[in-house]
């Protein structure tokens, strides 16, 4: 072993140098990321202290989202900014905001599903019920969605509003078959019984 090291001293030295450099880079990147995450959290806190829903708060949240988009605080700022746009009735901008957030939240399952639901709500508010139903179903089909039943229920509501009662019934039944006892299951049973009672679908 000693002979091998002596004969290959240059190679061993090069490997050690590369390993040390990579270690320093990893540590440096980690520290920079931690620093940015801390700055983002502070900026988000400052934005949240502004008057709720005001133009100043909207601007501050957008700046946090733009400057720190890769951090949890940056994504939270994007979510809050979208909520303000929804409250103002700017559904097109809100939908785009939530869609962008969903695409960039793959590492955070809860945030991704929440963003998809908000995206669908914006589409629904614009009267784009087909699009909203598809977005809800995309959320339901995500294997990491821990509340698929609500996604299916919301999709069913969209189809019911579209008067596509057979499609609505299909997803109400999906909730009823898959869910534990819950408010969503109860609501689905009520909607399904209503569709049968008023003749929209056959029993």
C-alpha cells in the first residue's frame, strides 16, 4: 500500500485536493443558502406586518417572491401575494401566480397541492370550470396528495356547475368509496343523493 501511494503520489495529491475543494464549495453553498433563507424570512415577516391587502404589502410580498423564490419564505410570499390578487378580483394574475408556485414547489408537497387548489379556485372564479376541474383532478392524481378526497370533491362540484352530472356523480362516488368518515364524504353523499332526487342522474 505504501509503495502504491509513493508511486502514485501525484494522483493521490490531486484526488485529495479535489475532495477538499469540493468540501469547501459544499460548505460555502450551504452557508449562502442558510444566509439567504434567513434574509427571506426576515423580509417576509416585515411584509406581513404591513397593512393587510394593501398595495405596499403586495409590493413587498412580490419583492420577497422575486428575490428569494428558491426559499420557503419566498414561496410563502408568492402564495400570500396570490391571495391578495384573488381578494382584489384579479383572477388572471392570481391564477398565473398559483400556477407558477405549483410548478416550483415540487419539494414541498403540501404547498404544491395548496397552490394547485388555489389555481383551480382562480380558474373557477373566472368561469373556466373545465380548466378548474382538470386542475383539481391533477391535484387528486398526485401520489403525494394527502387529501385526494377534497380534490375529487371540488372537481365534482365544477362538473355539477357545468351540468355534466354524470361526471360529477363519478367523482362524488370516488370520494364516497375511498374516504374515511369525514365531512367531505358526507358532503359527497348529500350531493349524490340530490342529483338522484332531482332526476339529474338515475339511482
